[in-house]
C-alpha cells in the first residue's frame, strides 16, 4: 500500500464508523491499524539485530554517564514542621549532555546516507562491447576509377581573346537564366 491508498482507506473507515454505529468495533480496530500503518509508512525498517544494537548503545551511553556530578542538579530544600530538612524540588538541569552522549553512541551504529551520482561499475566498464559484423555495401553501378593524367601548367597569362570569349560565355549564361525565370503573378494589382 502506498500513502495515498492508506489515506483513502482512513477516510473511508472514518465515514463507516460514523454511518454505522452497530458495526463500530470492527471498523474502529481497522481504523487504528490503518492509522498505525500510515504513521509507520515513512519509518525505516530495522532488523531484530539492529534493535538489539540500538538498545545496547543507549544502555551503554546511560550507564557511562556521570550522574554523580552534583552541578547537574538543582535542589531546593525545605524544613518540615517537626524541624526535619526535606527536598522540596529536585531538577536535572543538564539533560542535553545525556542526550548528546546517547546520540553519539547511537550514531556510531549507522552510516549517514549520502546521495551520490551513479558511477559505472567496474564490471560494466570491463564488459566487451558486442559488435555485429558490418556487411559490405555492394554498389549496383560502380563508377570506374579515375585515370591519371598529367596536368597542363602554363606560365603565361591568358590572351585577350581568351578573356573576351570567357566574358561572352558568362553574358550568354546570364541572359539564359533571366529568360528562364518566372515573373511573380498577383491576382490583385497591376
């Protein structure tokens, strides 16, 4: 059961207790059990050995505490009618020292939980990566390899005729491009 289910069960049982007084005993015991379960829901669970260790730590802390130190007590005396001195008030002032001693003994039994980032475990790192064989891709129409040719290197500048023909070719291509482009038509307007 989770916390929400326990809360629903408690509210349902409370309604049943109010609605049906004759079946009161059964529902009240179920209600008390459900309330106890809810109260115990977030508590850590301890084994019997851990309870024994806890009890032993508290016992050794209390037994090791110096109760004979009179500075830890505040005592008020009074005189009876027959002249006898009696203790009217006896107060233990330094309870924090006793609590500190108990907490120190109990905390020595446990390690504080510190949330860590998950680091890869050695076995995870050392495991070989499973790889699958890669099939070679077969081309349907492979391109033949290029043939080696000697390049022609000229140390002279291009002639003016060659430059003029190059400019003329560029102008022709530019005109062909302009002829092939479409004009944007609009439905409204000019």
